[in-house]
């Protein structure tokens, strides 16, 4: 989603929520409408607990089996978003939240996303990314070398490059006021 769409949604969603509150309030009354919002928050909390814990258990099982839990990670994020939407007062956000609790809808979103998103995880010892298909960690970088090299102060020093065009080869030294030539 483009970031330019976010301010638009921040304006449209509250207006839509107010309109739906008014329409539902006119149909069933004020107190039933407020009760409905409270009920959806309670049911959403229970669903969040149930589905969130089961998804977390599947993620942990995949990690123990050295498989990348991509699908379950995305489902976990969608369940968390569903919980936030259900705890946000409003009937439109509640409807969207309940939709995200439906596993078939989450699978549809996952199928849409998995061809567009690459998930990379580091192994337990920081050895590299998990190989496709869940074959465990694979080495990263050329020759299995890590992508990051950590040097201590003794291992690192700056040396001017004599071939650099920015290196003035004339005899002299630098001062805060500029270069003094001899």
C-alpha cells in the first residue's frame, strides 16, 4: 500500500465509522449499538487468544523442525492486526477484524503475498538464511562467509589512497585554515 494512501485512510475510516454508527443506531437503537461494539471487542479478544496461541505453537514447531514458518508468521501478523481492529471502537473495523480471523481469508491473503514477499531469517547461531523448502540454515555470502565483518580498533586503520584525485601530492600539511605549501 502506498504511503500516500495512509492520510486518506485516516480521514475516510473515521467518517465511515461515524456513518455506520448512525445508520445502525437508527435501525436498532443507541444501547444495542453500543452493546454490539462491546460484544465484538470481547469476542475479538477471545478469538485473538485462541488463534494467536495456536499460531504461535505452529511457529515454534516449525522453528524446532528448522523450517521457515513463513505462512504462520504472516497469519500471526494478520491475527494481531485483526485483534487491533476488533479492539478499535467501530463497526467497520470490527467487520474487517472478524474477516481476518477467518483462516480461508488469511490463506487468500497469504497466497497473494507469498509471490511478492521474500522472508529471510537467521539461523540459531546467526549462520545465515533458511534455505527454500525448509532445509535448514544455509551459508550466506561468497564461500560461506558472513555478510558482516566485525573489526576491532587494532584491526582497522585508515590509510590515504595515493591514487585518489582528492589526495594532494604536493608537499605540505593541513591546518584548520587550509593547506600550507612548503
